[in-house]
C-alpha cells in the first residue's frame, strides 16, 4: 500500500526528473546543438566529431552510432506500451473486456502505422486539436484531485526525493526504473527537431505540455493519498465512472500521437544514417512540399509494426512491457550527455570547468536511471538491447564494406584525364545524343564508360560523368551544389553535392545543367550505371561472415534508378564482378 511519504517521494522524483532531464538538459542545452535545424544523436555526432580520423574520431562515431541504433529498440516498445496501457483502462470500467484488450490494441497499432504514409504534417493537423483537448482534460482531472488534497504540492520540495531514497534504500533505487517512464520521450523530442523546429517544441512544452502533465501527476498522487486502492491505475481513478470510456478513447488517440514522435524520429535517424553512409539505400517518400524533414520510409515503418505487434503478443500487458522499457533510451541519454560536453567545449566555447560541472551533474542523473533500468535486462530489457546491437552491427558493417568496395574500385580506376587522352588518340564512331555515366568517384573514370568503349567502340556526342555526393551538412541548395568541369569538347564532369537530409533528384540536376548551357533532353538521354556483383574473398571465419552481411545488404538496397528518380526506360546497366 502506498504510504504518505512514499507518494510524495515518488512525485518529487517525477517532478525533478522532468525539470532536470527534459526542461534543462534537452530543451535548454542539448537543443542548442542543432545542425542547420536538424536534431538527433547522429546530427550531434556529426557536429562534434573531429575532422581528422584517429582514436577520438572512432570513439565519437561509435558512441553516436550505438546511441542511434538503441533508439530503434525502444522505438518498437513505445507504441506497444503506450497503446496497450491506454486500452487497459477498459478493465477499470468492467472486467468483461479483459479478453478484448490485445485484439483492440493490435487493430489500433495497425491503423497507426498504416496512416504514417499520410505524413507528420497531415496527421498533426488532424490530431493537433485533439492533443490540446487531451492535455487540458488531464490537467482538469488532476486539478480536481489536487483541490481536495493540496498537500500533495509539497512534493516539489526536493527533500522528499532524498528522503525517499534514505527510507527505501535499494528498493527506492529500483523505483527509479519506473519513474524514468515519464522522461523517455526526451531523445525522440530531440530527433524530431527537424520536423517542427526548436522554438515551437519549447513553446508547446513550457506553455501546455509540462503544466498539464504536472497537474495530472500531482492529481494522481493526491487521489492515492485519499484512496490507496487507486494505486492499481491512478490515472483512470481520477475520472468519475461515467467518464472512463470517453477517457479511454481520448487516451488511446493521445498515445497514438505520442507514439508518432518515436516513429517519425526513427525515420529521421534512418535518413541521416543513410546519407552519412551508415545504412544502405531505402525508399524515402517526402510527405510535405514545404517541410524537408517530413518523410515516410515504408520498409522501416512496417518493420517497426511487426516488431511492435510481436511485443504486444509476447508481453501481453503494459506492466510486463514496462519491465523491458528504458534500458536502451537511458544508454542513449548517457551518450548524448557525453557528446553534448564536447559541443559545450568545442562548439560553444564554454569554459572547460563550467562544461565539466554541468556534464557531471547530468551524467550522475543519467547513470542513476541507467543503473535502475539495468535491473530490467532479465525481465525483457534484453529485447531493445539485442535490436540495437543488431542495428549497430548493420551500420558499422555497411560503412566498412562501402569503404572496402570503394578502395577496390579506385584501384582499378584510371584518372578521367588519362581516359580522355586515350580516347582522343583513337578514331571512334560517335552517335547523336547524350550519355550520362554515374559514378561515386568524382575523379576516376566509370567502369561502365570503359567497358562500353572497349566492347562497343562507340561513344555519344555528349558525355557527362555525374557524381552525386552527400556532404556532412544537413542541406545544400541544388543550384549551389552543382559543379561543372569541361576538360574537352563534348565531355563534362559534373559533381552534384547534397546535404545528408536532402534527396537527390536527377531531373532537378538536368534542369540546372540546361540553365547553364548544356543541352540535355532527358527523353533522349541514356543513363549508364555500373552494377557490381560482389564476391567475398575469404572462405572461412568472422571476416567472411561480415562480408557476406555486407553483400546481403547491397543486394537488398534500393536500386539507383529508384533512389535518384531516373527513368527506367533510359537506363543501361553494365555489370562487373568485384572480389573484396
């Protein structure tokens, strides 16, 4: 049974967790580290990583990637636990609905993931007003209980939190794992900064979300002081009997929208990782013409859906899921604090002592929650850790394999100037039209061009060697990012640079080239693409297994034609076998 001191102690922990972690750490400090408006741990990693490779470079990259990978683990738990806990409110009204909780949860989760393709903006325009109603509703319920027992407001005094630990010892430390549930959205909030911007997020938090949450949490504490049996589900006990069913409905809608933050955050992280070279190409759909950050990734969306449904069917209740929740996101929060310390000293030029004191304070808080959540590993906490570790392995393997493949290709590639000299010395047949040869190496000669010349002895009248590069900045204007070199008549080398949050589009590139004097008709242009068949050189061992994983990822990555929006009927692929 909850005692007077324990209720006030837990409430004090909730209050100060929200203030320290969300208000101060994320909204005031960490959100200063925005990369051209983009947030998230990968953007933070890119901001603070050293320019030169070395031990410090590897440590920061590894921490950033591992932190991002862990978010996928909690990304499948958040929708599951949020919707399941909301639907469980039906049991408060009548136990007759016990058997329908899981089927209803599955249906709602399907609808949540199905409508992701409509985009964050459209979903927000529909559900935004509902969220305002939701927060005002929970605030009113909380205030009603607080008025009857205003003593609960004493919990804002931090000594209640300290006394809670002193009186409860190790058990009080264990409770931190549950208290952490109120701040789990901090990382998603940061990752979603590119969708909404830091100012709207801060405004909404401090004027609406935080006050309403605190009123409701304190209201739950007040009703537990008045009726200890309410500890079974204090949120729904705040409402009168007639309001339970409407509250279940609006709670479900609210948890669906809250889950959206984690899902859209996963989309943003995936796009960033892909453009930075840590994940293979996947299909990205922009759901807004005005906001570049609003995207939808079908493959990831349905992978998250399958994982979420598996969790619901496996754990069955939100209480069981709570035992698996938190370890991954607390680990990411620890990493964010460390990277933020680097930002304080290197980017913002704060004094080392001030940065160290702030970071130590946050690290102590983060490690306290992290340690409490470690106790959950045997009770399901291993699930997000396994998922995160798997994603981390995929990220590092893809980046390593791409560099290995690129080095191998460069070994067999001659400089484009040498190729031009060789072509000029040989009489060849030229055919009208334009040929665009795509290559990731802006200095070398594409293998497709060499093989075409070797076997067909024919070249087009206008040849463009096009390289599309992604820079370590979020956004680059299309026209500003295109360089044109004309080493000889009819031969052009074009480099189109994009930011890691941009999507390249061949038609846009051609429009810019036409404006600059080149005459290109996309309907009469042939795109030559190299297609590598990658073969692992090793016969046994872990190295072969890692290369096999890279080959598998390569074969399942999105085709270049789809990724760069190239007309399929204008594509000519030239294959080659490469041993790595």
